């Protein structure tokens, strides 16, 4: 079916996923952990796509397009501020013009061609949705492929960034140069189950989860006793 022939009715046939996956719904850890668990059976033709939107509109657009058949994730990071002598914690977008959507390509192409209305303010249009492209991989016709992230990488990335910890940080890949060590799994603590490369940032041992060519998430401090080397 041609993309311009898609309608909301035609998208209703998409696989219904267990629950929405949005940065504002992380308190629902039971369903979140179910979607991210290694036993989760992925629907056919679904991928984690990387999407661009106008600066600062990522969470608004992610919330606007989520549905029972389309999951969105806009990562946040916790930042500490001093206001009137008091330490205040604030959540900010970790990737201010980018978010992730687990969907079929044609579902997102449908939204790409239409104005997206804000959930809270139907008359407000927060911005145009655009795919990010992988310039290192080509389709059969020789054009760049739309950028996708393997489910395994997203599992570990979300487990790190959902913690609401001020010491968790997200860096763009091209702006990160710290030396990375062994591939490890965290076996204890709140990051248990996370796999990535061990590194030292700001004098602390942490684990780095990389989404290839996009960004790197670093855990807070993890004791070396909590790390197991993976061959």
C-alpha cells in the first residue's frame, strides 16, 4: 500500500503491544519491564526508529503519537539546581530534539505527513516529525536507510535512563571520547541487568550503553564488585 494511501483505519490492524512506553510512564515498571524483558516476543516488522522534531518538542510529540500499537520513548535526565538556597531536582530532556518510537515504518510515515496535535491542546501543533537516516547503510536502491536501534541496545539504554538519577548522563556519540574497557553486566544494585562497556568518568566507575552512531548513556557509580565480565 502506498504511504499516501494510509489512513487511521488502515493502521488499526497493527499489532497491539502490551502497554505504552513513554518517559512519563516509567512508574509503571511492571509493564515496562515486560516490554523490555528478553522473553518479549517482538511483532513482525516492528523496529525502534530514531525521530527528529523541533528543539524542545520531543516529549510533546512522543506523547501525541503514542497508542496501543505504537510505543514512544523520550529519555530524560535529572539535573540538580540551587534555588533560593535549596537544592532542587529538575528533569530535562536528555536528547532535546530527538526521541525513539517502536513501530512499523508505515505508521510513522503516516504521522510524518500530517500535522501532529498536542494531547493537552488539540489546536496546538508541536512540530513536524522526521526520520533520522543512517548514512553508512544503503537500501537496495542506493539511498540511506532509516536509522533503527536493535531491541537489545534499547533495553539496556532504557534501563539506565529510566532511573531518575542525577548522575546518569546521556552524551551524543560524536561528542564523547572517554576510553572504554571490558564489556560487562551489572549483577547487583538498581542497574542490575544492564550490559555495556565499563569506563571511568569523573573518577567514578560506571557502565556505558551505546546506541550506535546516536548517543551513549552512562550509569551512576557502580562498584566493581557489582560487575561481571561478558566474553
